[in-house]
């Protein structure tokens, strides 16, 4: 009798644990997806890239608020230089307070991410207002900056640094 009690007592505990795991994981994923879809209906979408960073940029008519990964731009990019980089397309197009930006960035470092957001904003501006293409193209904002870090080569200390020569 004791063996039967042990086996029955273990089965319900295992079921509860697996049920709790699936219940906890499912709402987090769905609430984020639903919240993003509700906010971004009718937005202009563009993808920006720089180094290893990729930015998905959504542009909506608004007051000039920029959100990166769910956080205000000034909080996510604390350095003023990075904030200036992101604001450059609006300055060139003279549209500083006309659009709200929601950006989702992944990969790379902060500098690459700022460049990716800038590239995405420029492409979204061009989609929304095709007459801005000449201005943005002249400033070089529609061209993807393809410079990436060179890989380390075999038998060399770094990407370009060779070993020190020793005569003796």
C-alpha cells in the first residue's frame, strides 16, 4: 500500500509543475505581441542596419517621441552623440516634431544600434514622403554603412597585427 501512495502522490505534483510553466510562459509572449500590434497599426515600417545591429523602425504621426526597445531614447542612448545621430534625419528633412518612432534594435553595440536606428528612420521617412528622397540621399542617410570589423586571420596576432620579427 505504501508504494501505491507514493506513486499517486508524485504524479499530481509533476502535472502541476508542467502546467504552471506553460501558463507562465504563454501570457508574456502574447501580451508583448498584442501590445506591439495595437500601437503600431497604420505605421510606416523600415529596417535599418549598421555593423551587426538591425533596427526595426515604425513611424507614426505624432509629436516627435522616440522609443527604443520600449524605453525612451534618452534613457536607452545616454550619450548625447548617439542621440544626435538618431535625430539627424529629422533635422535634414525639417520634420523634428511631426512623427513618433518606435524602434526595436538587436545585435551589436550602442554605436551600431544608433546607426541602425538612423538608417531605419531615414528609410521610413522616404517611404512616407517620397519627395524627401533627394535630401536624405544627398546627406548619405539612405546608404547602408557596410563597414564591419575585419576578422582575425590564421597565424596572425590580430586582424592586421603580425607577430614581432626576431633576428636572433
